[in-house]
C-alpha cells in the first residue's frame, strides 16, 4: 500500500508563493497519475491539478497560470508550486492518485492572509 506524506504548507500573504511536496512510499509510484486536491472549510474536496505518469498536466480553471504540478519519479515525489496565492486558495492540500485510489495522507494546511 502506497503511503503519502504532504509537506510545505504554511501561512503566506496574498500574492505570495509556496511549494508543496508529497512523498510516496512504494516503488510503484511511477505508474500512477497523481493529483493535488484541496478542501476548504465547509466545502467538498476538489481536484486542483493532475499529472499523468508521462507528465501531461491539467488544472482547475481558478489556478491555471498560477499553480504548477510536477513529479520526480526517481524520488517518488510530486510537487505543487503555487504562485500569486489568493485568500480563496486557503485549504488543506492533499495529494493522491488520479482517481483517488490511495489512502489519504494528513494534508498540508495553506493559509493565505495579510
């Protein structure tokens, strides 16, 4: 069973940047399409960005041009570079396969506030 550990969350001012990392255990990581999901207070979890095993990406419309997903299969890690952060980006961010077939990690809290 692949386990996922997210890191890199924190408090940032509007317009700031953060990079999230998700380390996966297990050598089969490279076969999965992976995604970053987020859940804001009182809202359902949503897919923010996804990347296939060969690097094709897609994004939620509201983050296009601001967020970049990438992966390093040799390190079993997927990243989310977040730029020009807005208060509405505040959420707990999780990574998982796409579709979300793996057990959820604890997530990384991102707070955007002045």
